[in-house]
């Protein structure tokens, strides 16, 4: 039996939503396990080495990364446009790097490996979301593109004005909203190509 | 073509946003280097709001779609400068709500029709 992936754009969108929800659950779960994590002082990666929260965070982030990767692969598979295809590929590869964060924690080699995979993953997913927004603009969407612009500018300010830890946490929150919106748009519009 | 109520309201709200920014600038101003960033941010918001107000016309500088996207850029700048505490948080909230209202108005069918008219 053959499965036509083009009939499952909503399912792919739901995987994206699950990835965002899973990240939120991992974050909250890690915090409940280890309450010494402080907002604006610790980075999200600190959960991976903080006593009780380490297992929750490390296994959780692997699941989140794989979900992001599956979402990216699905987005590429159903897309008829170069923009969505590029976006899906970048998100899929970025998801793998995010999953690797759970294996390479910040206590390995002074955190160099962790920083490398985290930054590559974040940059690839960010680039994927940007590519998706550009293609949405060409497909005639105005409000989702506008919200993406708003989030991008807010992220830019947070990145340049806050310190490393605080900036990372704020940027991650904004990226979660952006990714959730991208996935929700796939569910709502059955986004495949040029049609709105 | 007669100006529709949406365009009038959009123009008024955007103008009001600019006035609020200029007012906040006047209250923030001190002859000290530390106020350079806040007053710079408020002046930027004032300029962006007044530019937005001018676009609600048949002789405006943008298409309806570009107007909406520009309003989103303005909302993003407001959110950014408020999050990083360049401006007072209450001023930021008022400005952000005004920007969102302008976005909503700029998407109304009658307003889009009016703005896309050329004289």
C-alpha cells in the first residue's frame, strides 16, 4: 500500500505543534525537578547538568530534536515550492543538531561541543523559519509574515541587548512561538505550494 | 473616492502613537548621555508612527499589503525596545496596542480598497 504524503499536511503540522509543546513540557518538567535554575541567570542548557533535571532535560531534548527533524522532513515532502522545501531541509538538519544537545552536555570538553551543536541547530532552524516566511510572502500570506517579522525584530533586540543567558532564553521563547505559528499555518491552510 | 472610516481611524491612531512617543520623549529628555538611547528609541517610534499615519491615503507611499507589513515592523520594534527596557513599559504597552489596532484596521477590506486607489 502506498501512502500519498500530500494528503497529510495537517499531520505534519501537528508534529510541529507537538515538538513545540514537548519542548515546553521538557522545560517545565526540568524546572520542577531542579528549582535552583534561575530565569535570566542560567541558560536552558544548564538543565542538562543540574542534578535531578539532567535526565529529564537530556532525554527530553533528544525527543524534541527528533520531532523537529520529522517535521522538517514532512514539510519538505509535501512542499511544491522551493522556499518550503529549503525550509523543511534546514529544519530537519537543525533538529538533528538539537537532538545532539542531549548527548553532548555542557560538562563535556568545557561545553565546546554542546555550544557548537546548539548554535548550529539554532541557526539552521532560524534560517528554515526565515525561508518559510519568505515563501509564505510569495504565496500571498500577509498576517503570518507580519507576525514573523514582529517576532524576528523582537528576537533581534533580545539577542543584542541582553546577556548570553537571558538573551538565549528569550530568543528560545520567541522561536517557539514562531515555530508553532509555522506549524499551525500548515494545519490551517493545508500548505503545499502556491495556493493560499 | 471618499475616505472611509477605517482609514480615518487608522490615521488618527497612528498619529496618536506618534504624539505619545513625542510626549514620552519630552518627559524622558535630560541633558545626560544616559538618556540618549531611550530618546533615540522614542524618536524612532514617533517617526515610524507618523510615516504609518501618512500611508492611510490614496496618495500614500505603500500598497495595502506593504502598509500592513510595515505596521508589523513597527509593532516588532516597539516590542523589542520595551523588552530590553529602552522605553518605559507602560508607554511600550500603549504604543504596542495602538500598533496592533492599526494592523487590524489596515486589514479591513474597505481600508485596503481605499488605500489601493490612486488619484
